[in-house]
């Protein structure tokens, strides 16, 4: 499982304050905590700052990379901001994200073409949010086809079929999982990813839904997630689910996590 740590996001009050005060120690601590907890990438997002977003996002990239050896997931709704942040990134970043929205697609596709960048391909278009499995598959086919035709390696693509709140439509959980399964069948070697917590938006006891949904998705092939890696129960659930799904040879990751006390409490 590829874990993308979600905590360095300016929508969180503590991160917003740290960015505004340029508190490097606070950002670096969050990065280090996530890395120690098992994050493979650090999502960095300064989207609430609008005009200051490019400089703030570049600063976040620098802070993460001075504190850890983890690459960043460069996260912005603005393609120009993504490009600016990538320019200061050391190593191979994860671009979060390209979609089928025309302006975004047309700007980011040439930027990632022929590179070794990792790319989250979000199943969203100018028509809005997909409602059905077929909607997701149509968007995914165009996104993945465009990336492959522009020399982005299949193993560098993370398709996000888009998790939407169960409180809005009780079919959204299974629609995501069914679409993900079909995408994995259609494109051997491709990755999938999602923001897990979207499933529980608007409902009480959200962690329970998030944890069970993650387990269901892993059983059907999910291999990347944007989550809080400091949630020990969620991380333990991921490791256990991967072992049960046959993706942990000789249960080595499970046994390592047990020895480290992850399953306590």
C-alpha cells in the first residue's frame, strides 16, 4: 500500500497558522511524524491562500524535504502552481492531480508527458462529478489513454475513481469499488488511489466507516490512499487487510507491525 500523508494541508488550522508565520519547525515535525508512521509521500497543499499559493507551496516542499527523505505529492487546483512547486522538488514527485477538466488536462498533460513523474488521474470532467460506474470508466479511459499516449508509464499512473459521500447516495461506496476493479482489469500494472475520508462526510462516527471502506477497497485491489498515517488503527487495519488480500508475502509486514506494537490497544 502506498500511503500519501494528508496532514500538511492549509485547510487545517494548525497548518494554516504555521504557513502564515513561516514556522518551519512545526511543518517539519508533521512531516517527520507522518514519515515515521509509514507515509511514502507527503501531500502538500496551500490552496486556501490563492495569490500566495505558489510561494507557500514551494516553501512547504522545501520544509518537507529538509526534514525527511520522502517525496511530495504536489496538490493544487491550479496547474501553474503545481508546475512552480515541482521546480523546487528534489527527486520524483507525485502530481495531485490531473483530471479530464479541459483547462487542467490541456495544461498538465504536456507538463507530465515523457517524464517519470507519478500522476494521480482523478475521474472528474467538465460535466461534473461522475455518478455511476460507467461515468467513471469513460473518464478513466480518456485520462489513462491520454497519459499513455504521451509517454507516461502505466506504473506511474494512480487512477482515483473519486470517492463521494455515502450520505448523499448509498451507491457511492460500491460504485467506487466496482469502477476501481474494472480499471485494474483494463490496465494491468496501473495503480489506484483515493481520499478515503470522503466516504464518511456528513455522517457520525466517521472513523468506523473510513476503516471498513478502506478494508473493502483493499480487498478489491486499492493500493494507494491519501490518509492520516497517524491514525494507528487505520494503519493497522491496512496492514491486516493487505495480509488477508494475499499482498503480504509470509505476512512479513503484519509480523513487523505486530513486533512494533501497532496492534496494541
